[in-house]
C-alpha cells in the first residue's frame, strides 16, 4: 500500500486548480449567453433601416422647411386671390396643384396652410412640454399628497378624449390661431407629465440628490440645478413627439369649423371646402392638402423616433445586431 502524499507534495493543489475553475466558469457563462441570445429574434439589418429612416426623415423635414420659405417667393401669387374664370383647373405648369372652387392656387394655399399648422404645432408642443415638465417635476419632488393629487388630475383628464376638451376650449373664443394653440397646449401635457415624473423619481434615488439635500439645498434649488436639466432631453423628445399630434388636432378643429377662420389658408379648411368637389371628380383640392398633412407629420415622427432610440442605448444596441 503506497503512502498518502502530503499536501506539500500534492501535484494538483487547490490553488493550482483555481485558474482551471475560473476558465471553466467563463466558458459556461459564454455558452449560457449564446444560448440566451439564440432564443431571441435577431433584428438583422435594423441598424441600416434606422439610419435610412433617419436620413429620409431629415431630408423631408429640410425640404419642407425650404418649401415653406421659398415657394411663396418663387410663385408670387396672392393665396387669397379669387379667379372665377379658372375654377377647379387640374394640375398644370401655371398651377402645379391645380385650383380650388374659387380659382385659388392649391399649391400656394397648401404652403400657407402648412406654415400655420407648423406654427400651431411647434408653439402648442412647446407649451405642453413646459407645463408637463413643471407639473411632473413638482409631483415627483414633493411626493406625498401633491404627487397623488397630480396623478389623479392626470388620470381624470386622460379619461376624456383630447379632441372633446379642445372643442370645449375653442368654443369659448372666436376662431383664430391662438385659441387653437391654447386648446392644444392645455390638453396635451399629460404624457409629458408622466414621463418627467418617472425620470425625476428615478433621479431622486441617486446619491448626488441626497448629498445636495443634506448640504442644505432647498427643493427648488435641487430641481432647477440638478433634476430639471437631467430630464430636459426626455422633455424635448416629448415635445417633438407632440408636434405631429398637434398638427392633426389643428387640422381636425379647422375641418369642423372650430379652428382657423374660413377665409384663412388652413389644411383643415381646404379639405372641408373640397368635400363637394371630390364627389364631382375633382380630386386635387383634397389630395394635396391631405399629403401636406401626412408627409410632414411622418417626417417629424421619424426624427422623433430616431431621437428616442438615441436616448435609449439598449434599444439602439438591439437594432445594430
């Protein structure tokens, strides 16, 4: 019977086996990771589609901005000029988008209507973002009863369709741009409030907030110096996402006769006025204003989607697989 080797003479002590165990554990972790990834669908080509969508949206937005500025200069026509001798003329070199029932140039009126829609959308979205940022930050920072009260108000307003609230607000004023802006701004701050509140609640748990409060900083100072600047990217994204929504609401209100005055160029007014001509076979007074609504909103939504993916690195990394 051979003698038992002493620990000092053991050819494979525990310390020598440690690297082998570490390598085995690493291989097992890599295998598990590959198995987990194999069970998930891989979005191949997602990164290329993301870049293509971003470029197409940026080009469309740039072309729309240039067109809104340059078309009135290149076509020096009065968008309110009535010519009863050329009513409902089809698209031609003189009138690329044709004329409406009053002989007015459809292209020029579409451009002026889009300018008004973009103005309403940008101002209303900015106002909604400011309101939502202030209310959401206050709810998350003060907490307790203030937070519960704010969320009850948000839930109550969310239960009512935005368009109904907008109609109620606009009906109290004369038709015009600023009543429409106010009606949209006062009814679209709810989503921004939820987003900002969630971001501020996550930031409150960070050590730098506790350090600032322990150092004697007031809640207002903590909010203005630390919390609000940190949530500005999310609030800006919410504002950009609201622009297409605001354009659609302005168009709907004008279509119903509650938005801009009937004599003012508005995409909603143009579609409303062209309903009778569409049944008679004159498609251009309805088609082109509709395209001027759909294309800009899709382009702005595409830019907003690219911004959202940029703010979410995990989603962006999945797209690049």
